[in-house]
C-alpha cells in the first residue's frame, strides 16, 4: 500500500489492471483499515480515470455473488448518491412506479453513506427483509415485478469498507461503483450521477457493453432529474440537454425535495408518495424519473407517453401494489 499511496502522491494514475488488483486486495483483506482509509481519501482528491473506474468495476463484479435471471428483461434504477442534496428517495420510488407499470426491476441499493438515508434504510424500516436467496428474489420478480438487492449481501468488498466509508462520511469512488455492479447485470440501466464528468465516464463504459442505458445528471448537481434545473441525459444515441420547461413543468425549489433528517422522516415521505398522497412537486419528480426509466426500454416512445404510463402506475396504485407484494410477500 505504501507504493500505491506514493503513486497517488506523485499525481500518477493506475492502469485498469492495477485498479483491478487494488480493489481485489481491499476486498480480500490484504490491507489494514487505516491504509484503506488513506487510499480512499487520497484517491478522492482527484478525478477518477476511465481505466481506473473500469478496473474497480471489473473487480467488484468478479467478486460479487452473481444472479442469473434468464428470461427477464431487467432494469436497475439507482443513483450514485454523493450529491449532498438530501433529497427524498426518488430513485427507489421511481423503481416501484416502473414495476407497477409492468416492467421488471432489479433494484440495487445500500444504506446511506454520504447521505442521511439510502434506499436500504427506507426499505428495512418499512418492513422489507434483505435476502440474497435467488429463489426468494425470483418469486418477488414474478409477483411484484421488482426485487431488492441489498449491496452488502452480494459484495464482499462492501463488508470490508462499510465501516471505513461510514467513518469518513464523504463520497468515495465506491459511490461510483454501485450502479455499475448490479449482481444481475441487467440489460437495461437508468442511473443518476453526481457530476457531468462521471456521466461521461459511465457513458464510455456502457458504450462497450450490450446495455440499453440512460445516464442522468442534473446540471445543478443532482444525481437525478430534480426539476430544480436543467439536466443532461446520455444514452445509446448520444448526449442530450433538457430544459425543465420542455417537459411542461416550472422549476421547483430544493426545499420541496428534502428527505428529512431521519430514516423515519424519509419513510414517512416515501409512504405518503407511494400512497398517492405526495405533493404535486414530489409526484412530478418521481414520475419524470420513472418516465425516463420506461423510455430506456422504449426509446421510440415520447416522454409524454412514458410519463402517462408512469402516472397510471402511481395514481392507479399499481406502484403501491408492487411495493406491498414485495414487502409482504
């Protein structure tokens, strides 16, 4: 590790193979916790290179407990986190809306690290039991159109670094890896990222895969479509700029998206929205993100058509039905 840190101090980057080895060694306990903390902190002080992100991703995926749900067209809808915005759980709610609309979702999630409340915090609080049992997850996909994959149950690297990430309390390169390392390797991916630079790195990696993808970045710093400002979408056809007004909405304030201070606060907001009792702003943000998720499956459909599908799911309580079947199944 001393040589690795020296390499960083000299402003040098790592090859894909070197990054692969470093993350493998972290996951398998080759380094002590204070060494890992030093590496994560130092590494985070400069921009990640695409070769490094690719190497870290390859190692995480090779080490994970993989799931093969043959015959399902799966989508994962998640964000990197790390945007520091403390929004309510937009991508989790959008996932249930997409599931309610009839699509199969393999939602990859974790507890909050750089934010107060991650998707796993809310799901556990609301009664969901985490599992990596393929039979159980398969049943959830069949009955609820969605399964939830709690990252630490599938990624041994997470177990090693979780206490270190929690102690640091800031975003690290592990934030960047979550959406890239879903154990089901879904064919479809709708992912929000906290910087335009990272969006382009994701785009470069996804271009070399068989995925149908939508990468989302709010230009005012959100890892989702927040409707607080304009946003960029990178997908299989290229890079696209959207103004909020184009979608038929007025810009909203950041305060209207706040997720509360505790898991209980976040769960109350989640429950309110999924029960069709959310504010217009909350609903519009969830439905817009869900619409772009649906459009990942059907790029030939207009945003308006995809939004209508999402709205039917949420307001027709199909999303709620998916949620109840998942939690109570």
